[in-house]
């Protein structure tokens, strides 16, 4: 639980499963197994989900540049952000922003 709470509030920082396992006082393998059993996903997948959720909110509700949003959400670089965003959501961040603007105008 401590590791999950830490993850929820620090997902934008560089995080490793080892860091989270140390917080939980477990081995990486045991931590990953328990995390998946409890939350239905791996710690890394959950970190990405948190980062993308926050990025979507920022894209919808701010005029911040996509590059600054990428950085704020903890992605290592803008190309990684764009690739992850497209892989998980099916559109690039700029396409997502255009869609959000279009839907808010109607």
C-alpha cells in the first residue's frame, strides 16, 4: 500500500520497480507479482497509465506545449511520449488535442 500511494503521487518522477519494491520492503519479483494480483496490471503499466491520464487532462485543460506536458508527466523525452500516447490511445498527442478542441466547440 505504501508503494502504491507513493506511485500515485510520484508517477511523474523517474520510477523503477526496484524503487517501489524497496518502499514495500519486498523483492522486485514478489512486489510485481503482488501488484499484478491486486491491481490487475504491472507496476510499469500502471505508471504509464497514470502519466497518460495526467497528460490527457493537461492537453484538454491547458494550452501548455505538448513538449512541456510530456516533461511534466514524467516521460523521458518527447518522442517517447508521442509513441506511448499513440500506442495506448490510438492517436498522437496533437491529434488528441485537436479532437478535444473540436468536441468542445460543438
